[in-house]
């Protein structure tokens, strides 16, 4: 059994020491440096953070505070230098590159700031990509992606190219792509920053409605204070450290500054 | 993911077409230049190929190619006829002589003298008259295809010579009694056939005038053994048709610089193709780096991305190769119909295909290296 399939199983995940406590992500003392010598920059300085199953956690803070680095470490696309970070009870730093790639493919969904939809693929083809990466046949993957597009309200736009869709619709396609393979962790990088307020609000409502669930965890990096209300908890980062963790409803727009 | 790779490629129309055009250009250049080289090499053997009645050519040991007219003594013919395994042997004269058309147009022509009795060694196909007409007084025949060019009477309004016209060879009278059709020759000089004895009359006085002895073997004779026997008995060189063709081809390719020139052209096509395809494919990859990063983040392994990149390179490679080869063949037909050297045996498309494959692999190697080094974290750097 590959690491990806093994870890995909809730039973296996629940057996982990963090997962069994309802903790999906458990970071302790995570440190990350970029560069070396005199040009060495420390992006994360001993971050302690946990995210529970069923929780929508937002990472906020000023530019350069380390939130993108932290979400990259959590998503398994960047190696930390020190500390420990377990996702569903598994430590990425103990995995080979291939195992990490397989794990991400099976367990992580991504929503990017710039959508990152392939411009030459239709909406349904874009949304089907994670399934095709996992080896599912094109026909089956497209069928499932159509169903997912219908869930995000784009059932009639599956054949459209990204250039034929509005920004909000493109982000919905990106959300469908992030959810189509039913991952347990969804990481979003500034999902509303390219959208107007109303569209951003609708996208977040959609995320809340269909992405949040008892077996799934969402981590969103954002500057957009208008969407803080959708968070269960908000971790404010500054200078590579977690300054505070608070309930989403109680955080003002100042938190992002 | 292969279809995704192809859709990524085809979707960027400008780069897609640019890549195909770049590789098609390389394919065209490589296939066309290689075919012209093969055509020229083939033409060097046209005289021997058209004169293939004999099994062996006996020549001076220092002869380097078929038009290298080094003379043999007359008794060579008798000595060769006496060697075991030889069915018959006839003399052949070949020399560069001065010729003058009826209107006074002068030229240097290759005069070939055929055995008077048998006329063995004559051209493969007669167009006007017959080969036996050479037995008429002062009779010569010329290449039909050269009438409009090499045998054009420029001093009298541009009329080609006709059967019945009188011309002179080394200031001695000759009369055109027919025309023949032969393979296109590498050598520019017009060719005039006559009988052996008349050719000796036209030729300047020399002690030795015979150029070749053409030898036919008995049905059960071993060609290698007879050739060795002739060489041992006469101290001359005896070569089969294929060996003589190869001797001529190799000498001309080496000594004239044709091989180097066309080799450079083929090499240039390869380099230009590699640079164009490499740069455009690399730019295509750079333009799609964020997408590759996203795919990597979403779980696409390096193997998948390498295959996607190779598929893209090979797709434009196959299309560019086909278009270039097709254009090369088309241009080849055009130049061949104009009498220029062009020959595309199966080895040329294979060579061209291998070259294009290498171009695609080199070009995609740059892109693959970039993709393999790509950190998927790039997708979280805004945009």
C-alpha cells in the first residue's frame, strides 16, 4: 500500500497520535530559513499551531510575516528546517519526495490566488486534473468533475474555457478542482484577493457550505479582512511567529495589518 | 495527463506553430541537403552505371575516378582476353577533346569511343537513330537532354544541333546521326559517343590511347578471382561496376569538398533546429511554469511531468519532421525535374528522423531540467 492510500484511510489517520485527538495539523517549533550566510532570512521562527478536523483556520498577517511559508510547509510543498509538523499524524520530513507527492495528490486540495487554471483546458477538464493525476480514467474523471462543478454552481459552464469565465467563476472552478478528489486538507492562498467584495463573499459562502466537513480541514491564507467572519479560528502571524490565535467572529480587520 | 500536455501545447497557438515551423525548417534543411548530397554522389557513378554491360573494368592502377582518363597500352586488351574466366574483353576510349558546333560554338567534350565491332559500352537508351548508326562515316551521337543546353549553337541564334548537322572534334569532321538518353551526370562536360577507331582519330597523337578494357566473365567464373588474375597479369586495376562507382564517388566526395560543404549544411540545419526548438520549447515551459508548479503541488510526480514534456516535444517533432520532409521531397521533385541532383533513399528520412529526435530530446532536456528543479511552492508566490 502506498503512503498516499494508506494515509487516505480515516481509520489509519485516526490511529495517529494527533489525529486521534481530533487534531488534523500539529505544528510545533516549526522554523524555516531561506538563503545562507549573510543573506539568510528566517521566515518562520518556532511556529506552534494546531488545526482541528472540521475547522476553517485562517492565517493572517502583514506581507512577509511567514504565512505563505507556513501554508507551504503544512501542504507538504516546502520542507521545514526545524521543529515538527504532522498532518493527519504524518510528518512530511520523514517522507521521500515521491511519497510526499503521492500524499499531496490524495490528501490535499489547493486553491490559488491566481486560480492557476490551465487556460487551454475547459472548466470540467481543469476540475478533473487531480483525479487524472491519481490515475483515474479521463471519462470517469470528467464525469466526477461535472458533478463537482454542478455543486459549485457551474453545472452549465463545464465546457467553457477559463477565459470565458468571470473571476468568481474561475475561482469556483478552482474550488471544484480542490474538492473533486475529496481531500482531507484544503489549503487556500488568498482565495478572494482577485475578486470583488460581493464575489469574494459568495466564494467564501460556497467554501463554508461545501468544503467544510467533519473529516476535512481548511487552512486559508488571506489579507482580506472582509472574509474573517467565515473562519473558525484566525492565527495572526508577524515576523515568522504566531502572535495570537482567536475566534474568527471576534477579529477585526486590523488583524491582517 | 498526456492529453492535458497536448492541450497545453496546442492551446498556445503561436508557440505551437513556431515550434513546428522551427523543426520543419530543420527537417527540410537536413533532408534536402542530405538528398542533394546523395544525388550528387549517385550522379558520380552515372557513366559506369549506364555502361554496365561488362562485369569488370580494367584501368590504369592510378585511376582515381571514372573520368580520370589514364591510358593503357594496346596489348593490354590481348593480355586480358587471355586470362581464364574472361568471356570477352573490348576496348573503350574516353578523353576530353575540343569540339566545335556547326556555327563555331566551341566546347570541351568527353568523347567516348565504343568497340567498333560490338558497340559495347554504349548509352542505355537511344532517342533518335540507333546505336548501329555509329558505324556510318564520321558518325557521332550526343545526349538528347543536353541539346537545349550544352549543344546549343549560341552564335547562330540559339538553335540546338540536329541530327544531320556537321560538327568537328579536334578539327576533324563529325556528323550527328542520333541522340541518346542517359542518366544525369555529375560532370558538366557534354558527352559524345563514337566508335573506338574514330575516337582514336579524333584524339591527339599519343603512344597509348586506350582508356579502359571492359570485361565480360564466363558464367561460372568467380569475379574476385578473375579480377585478381587480371591485376596479377597486367599490373593494372580491375574493378567491378559497384567498385568502380564507389571508387569514383569516394574520390569526388573527398577531393571536391562536397561532403564537407553539404555536411556543414546538414549540421547547420541540426544546430538551427536545436536552437529554435530548444529556445521555443524552453520559453513555452517558462510560460507554463506556474501551471507545472500547480500540477506538482497537486500531486503530479516528476515522471508525469517529464512524460508530459517529452510528449509535447515529440509531438511538434513528428509534425515538424513530416512537414519538413514533405517540403523537402516537393522541392526535391522540382529541382530534380530541372536536372539537378536530388535523391532521397530511405536512409535520408531515417537519418533526418534520428536528427529531429535528437533535436527534440536536447530541446526537451532543457525544459525538463527546469521543471524537475521547480519547487511546487512557487504556486503560493502570488500572481
